[in-house]
C-alpha cells in the first residue's frame, strides 16, 4: 500500500490532478477520433494510400510546429495556450460531425483536421509538460510525468477499441459526438488550473530568434544534447517498426486483423507497466543508467521478434517495445526538464517531440526494406543497430550514468 501511495503521490496535488484529468479526457477523445477517422476515410475512399496519408498527416505539422510550440509555451500563459489548442480540436470535431450530418464530408476535410491536430499537439504538449514542475516541484517531477504517461498508455490501449465499437454500432456521426464531449470535458478540467506567468526573461525577442536560441541551448547543454540524441535515434529505430506491425504480423505470423489488434494492445500494456516504473522512481534513483538500460531492452525486444517466429514471442516483444518507448519518452522528459533552465523547459520538450515528427522519415526506408529483404531480416538489422547504439552509449554518453 505504501508503494501504491508513492506511485500516485502527485495526484494529491489538486492542480496536477486537474491537469491529469484534462489529459485523460482529451487523449481519450483524440485516440477514439484517430481510430474513427481511419475507418471513415477508408469507407469514403476505399483507398489504402489515401487512408495512410490522412493517418500520417499529423507528422509534418508536428515536426514543423514543435519548436514554435515550445517558444509559445514560455512566452504566453501556459494554461490559456493549452485550452486554446484543446478548443481547436473540439471545434474541428464538431465541424466534422456537422459535415457528416449534412452528407458533405470529403476525405480532404479529414486530412486538414489531421494536419491541424499535429500542429495543436505541438503547441499544447510542451506547455502542459513544462507546467508540471510549477505544479508539483522538481522532487515529484519524475512521478508526475510517469503518471501522465500512465494516463496516455491506458487511453492508447482502450480508446481505439472503443472507437472501433462506437463506429460499428453507432456510426461515424455519434462517434464524433462522443469525441466532442470527451474533448470538451478536457477543456473544462483545464479551466480549474491556476495561471502561471511566462518564464521567458526577455519577452521582446522574436519567436524565430527564440527558436534559434533553443537549438543553441541544445548545442551548449551537453546533458540535454545527450538525452536528445539518445531519444531521437532510438525513436527512429522503434517507431517505424510499430507503424509497420500490420505488415510484420501478416508476413511473419500470417495474422488476422484481430491478431494485429492484440499485438498493438500488447504494446499498450508494456507502456502502462513502464509508466508505473517511472512514476515510482525518485530523484535518488540511477535514472541515467535506467534510460540506457531501457535502450538496450528495446534492442532485445526487436531481436526476439526478428529471430523467433512465434506469435506469443511477438506479443512478448511488443510488450517490451511498448515498455521501452514509454519509459524512454517519460524519463527523457523528466531528466531534460530537471537539467534545463526554467525558461528553456518548454523548448527542450519541443526538441524531444521532434522525434515523433522524424519517425515517418525512417519509416520510408524501413518500409522499402520490408518489401525488398523481408520483415524479419529488416527487423534483425534494426535490432543490431539499436543494441550497438544503446550499449555504446555507456561510453559516449557517460554523463548520463551520473544522474
């Protein structure tokens, strides 16, 4: 019971609880919408390529606006910025519902929504995450970020299934009504959080200059730079594999769509387990070593998937990959914010978010390799690169072992 209380300690802070609930409702709506949108696009077009384009539409805008969102998170009121981004998502969901009702929906409308959501995600995530130290203090920072990751892990595992069933039994219009309600509740919970003044000391500097300053800070702060390199390289190894799971499952396990869903759910289970671990860590824990070990575990998971062609091994491998991805993201955030100056916290989160936007870049060559060399050979090659990079980080990123 004592360990359980420690894991959920940050929720004793009422303001963080509001942020946590806001995230839960918003992410539930977002994940349901992602699932419903994919089904809806394919129903409208019967075109797998267009469906893929719409589904990945968030990535370019996420990459483009990530640093812009970080600067905004330091220049303006974080609470209002988060509510603005959440409200845009609510309005878009309502508009899509109206277009469905009027029978005027075109797939390009859904692409526009996907692109805009990527931009809104890039704006609100740095502001929300950099708000956490103001709410709970540095001592509980890792715990609070772990709880946020747990919230996202649960919604990532459950909400897509809810989206599929609501679409099947209630149709797309009612699905978007549910999405709109959930997202609106998220905005309302954020309204209970107090205002915090912007952290940027010089508010007269242009946004472009502050973005440049963010990259300069990455160059001058060695610890932040090492964590960022570690995160980006590993994200570009594991992210494409998760995106190509339907292909891997079909080629290697001859899986049905239900089996693919089970593999994806296994990744969500791993993420929840990882978030519990991260939430239980204290500032005295060897978190730098844990970050490096998580990278090595990533390679082991990929190695298992590529060499043992059994479905149950695939389930275990996906639990490992989900565990390592969530752990790397959560712990990386905590360590970057702890070791960054107050006015750079939102920007370092933006830098970390860039790894999400960069993942589709590595997916193109990996997708080609899946086709040309086969899923198992390509994944084996990726596993070897991941292991070599992670093990070598013990030496080239030695500073991480001291935090």
